[in-house]
């Protein structure tokens, strides 16, 4: 089956988006686990985790709104 250039571009972009989401989710998990393991339970640690979650959500929102490089 031959794909036209437009379909091929859409598939490529979808693949790049899936890769981005997969990688950012892995990085979030790794970083969050590292913070929880190395810092004592505290309000500051909770704030750090929340800020990390926000960074991931904003990154995904940016990807949805503006696309991916």
C-alpha cells in the first residue's frame, strides 16, 4: 500500500507524539520516585511533586496546542 505524503506525515507526527508522551511519563516516574526516596515527607516535597506533575501536564498541553518538533 502506497501512502501519500500527507498520510505519511500524519503517521510520523502521531508516532513522535506517542514517543514524547511515553518518554515524559517515564521521566516523571523516575524523577518522582527519586524525590520520594531521597527526601523526607514534607510540605516542600509534596510541592516539588506537584510542580513536577504540573510541568508534565503543561508540556503535554503545549504539544497538543503547538505540535511537536
